[in-house]
């Protein structure tokens, strides 16, 4: 059946099997920027415009997540039973006690069907198989949810899911040079053994090598290279690399990911009279402080290589600590003038940690000292738990994840949605040895994480910051593609270093998808669900869009996999001795991790009985195009 013909036949099933993917697009409501003082110069206007998006994202993320959850609740048709939510962890005590105090109602505990799909998607980025759903639903033991969480955290797919997450954050791609793929697999190893996160970060900041690709942990430094296609005069001409630009870029990434601070603004200008409406702590910071933070890499040489055969640079670096320091007036023989960063004033700057003013001990390795200062500071734990909480709960304590205002961590004007819980979770992360798996387990084990997305009472926006329901999350691009492959039983057809890969997240970066075969269709679908190219910071969008709906309906990634001739689930069911009702049950379990509602079953069974082959393929297509399939709820 052609895609166009199939859509016409499938349309009635979409309306009955579940509500079709919502074309909900709303405008971001933001506060108009206020002029910082009386100045009206064009330069100041440009600076203010650059901050507008930061301000709008901060204000709208939680509200939009709540709105999306409310609008999709009816379409998702989650079980509305008001199951008691016991206080199982310190997370529950802090969240539910606060709601009790302020008379805020909350949803009941999620059903087993809701929970099993949610925890599979969050932990391993895949929906459960019908057999896994049946096994979980038939298990009557009291600790089955805890055991399921533990089993998922031990699977290889867990490392695929979370290595991709951190790969997006750290912008790991071909820009990292020939070691980018090795970095991905090294990252998976760190996740598999649950290596302490503070040591992992130290490994990223401190290594040296004559060829940086030989040490996978050098990929972060390598990724921020500023190699330029310039002819060189000799072996000691280093102008192909703008070392100072690379250090500034690396410093911004470190602040963003490991401290939750977007310090890119103060790399260009002082915070005063620019950032007061955005971030009061950054408003008091200066460019000098940024340069002193960057100066921890002042002695770090990053020597690029010129390839005489291709008459160009290759992305491999010699990384050591034999340079003279951070001198913005003279970095020769490296290129000194800013090219990809804002022009720097001339000066020599000594390292000082921006959060405390601490300087490295005499004779100590500056990068090792920076790693120590970062990982021992309370903000490191706060930023990390905020990242993971935001991923699992859809809305972080602070949004965006790099938007912390350190002057507003507590008090009447506190920025975090729940300051007490943020501090308690950060303390638990520190005392637990900075273990990411344990952090994820702690959150998933809470009744707060396990609340239903269905809120039975009257919703009030003042409830948003209390987490009284599970906010739905639109799946990421790789999750959508891998979920389609898993649900249809037709794996993806990629190759990586000559070996087959059945899922997107078995690759190392979005570029590995390629353009051959169905690569272009996969790439388009992933981008519509906000997969970045990793050249810029990862987007944190959580919105359905018209483009997503159109691609899901027309993409060969979906349509080719629902055909009964595709050697997948639909074909196997048609060829089996299963009854129409059994086929319908299997397809609902494979896509939505639940059985059909009575009206869904009536229409779907009738369609399969009328035309076993076409009805089966059409039902699978319809289920893949529902809101319930495309969000984690």
C-alpha cells in the first residue's frame, strides 16, 4: 500500500484508537525587556535583544509543560483512579508536606501501565515489549517497581540512552576530531560502572596527550578547538589555531554543563546594566572574572596539525601544559585576535575561580585545581541534580538548566521551584559519592515521579511549581525513531565502523545517521523532535508541532515499517494464528503499553476482521500517530 493511499484508509482508526497527535502550537508569552538605564545606543539594544530568549525560556518552560500536560490529558486517557501516593523517600516528604501546607491537591499514583512505559522510556529510551508489559502487570509483589528500576539501570540500553543525553550536552560530534567515537564508548563505560561523576568531570578537564584522540576523555577540550584553514610558514607557525578562542569556548561549556551557569554574556561584556533583569548574580560579574576563570587553561597548549596532503588542518591536537599563560594581548605564535569570540581587551590574567575567588595553590596543576574547585563546590551537585531532575520530571528546579541565579537560591524570591528539595537532593548526591545511577534510582523510586499525568481536579497554574502531577514530555528525536523501530519490530539499518546498528542510540552522534538509505528521512524526523547537530547547545523544547505530525504521517521511517510485507510485527501477526482481538491487544501493548479501551477494541477488531492485512497495518500506523505514543506521560 502506498503512503498516500494508506493515510486515507487509516484516518478513521486514528480518531477512535486514540486522539491524533496534537497540532498544539502556542506563542511563548514573555515579559518585554526593560531598558537598562537611560542609554539607547544600538550596541546596548543588540545586547538586550540577545538576552530576550533567555528571559522568555526561564519564564515559560514550567508553564508550557503544565499546559501541554493539561491539554493532552484527555487524549492520553490515563487511568484516573486516585491511588494513594505514599511518602516513600525524602523527595516525597518534602514535596507532599509542602503541598499539604499550602492546600495544593495532587494526582494519584500512576497505574502500572502508565509507570512501566514511563520508566522504560526514561531509563533506556525504548518502550517495553508486549512480553515485558504482561510480565510486569502480572507481577503481584509489592517491590516490583523498585526491581524494574534496578533491572533497567543495569541494561546496556541505559548507557545508550544517557550517553546520548550527555553527548548532546557536551556537543560531542565530529568537531571533537578523530576521537569523538571513542569518547562516546568511553562515556558509556563510565555510565555502566556508575563511575563517580566528580571523577568523570575531572577526567574531562585534566588529561594531556601528544595526539588527543588517543585519550577519549580529551574530547571535550578537542571539541572546542578553533582550528582555521590557513597556510602555515613552518612547523613552529601555530596560527592555524586560535587558542584563546578555544579556551573561552571551553570555559563557557564548563560553566553551562557542570555549574549550571551561562557565563557567555560576561565573556563579551560586564554584567552590570545588562543582566539585572535576567540574572542578578551574573549582573555583578565582570569580564575580568571571566578571563580569570578561563586562565585556568592559560598554560594549556593546543597545537593543531597541518595535513600537507589535503592542504588543510585535521582535527587532532597535541594537548599539554607548557604555555606561558592567558595573555589576551600576545598569544603568538598562536593567533591572538578574537575571531569566534567577542574582541578581548589586552592583558595578562591569572586563574581565579569565579564562584569563590580561590586561586590555584603554588606549583599545582591549574586544570587539576579547577576540577577540584568545581567538583567540591555545592553548585556542582546542584547543577547536576537539576539536570537529571529536569530530564526525569520534565521541569527542572531551575530552567533553563544553565540559568542558575546564585543570589536567589532561597528566600521569598527563590528561583528554584523547590529550594529545599534541590538542596536535599544535592546533599544526597554528594554523600552518595556522586553516583548518577543512584541519583536516577532515587528520583524514580519516589511517589512524586510515579504520580499520574492525569489530574482529576480543577487545575490552577499556581500549582505548577509543586509537581502535583507528572508533566508529559515530548519524546526526543532518537527516542521517537527507536520507539518506532521497537514497536513495529523493524530495526533501523545503520552502520558504524562497518558494523550494523539497529537503533539511533547505538550510534555515537547525529551525523552517524548519514544521508544514504533512509538516513535523510531519519535525520529530518529527529530534527523535528529537536535533535541538535551538536554544534550549538542542546535545545530543551517540549512542544508538539505541525511538522512533527506531518512527518509522522508521511515519513517512510513510519510508513515502510507498518506494512505487513516489512518482516516486522504487523507481518508476523497477520501470518500467525492470532485472532483479530489478539492482534489488536498485541499492537496496543507494543505501542502504548496498555490494552485497548472498549470502544477502541470494537472499532480496531472490526477493521482487522474486515481486512486482516490492511487493517493490521492501518491500526499500527494509527497508534504510532497518537499523542499517547509520542509523549512520555
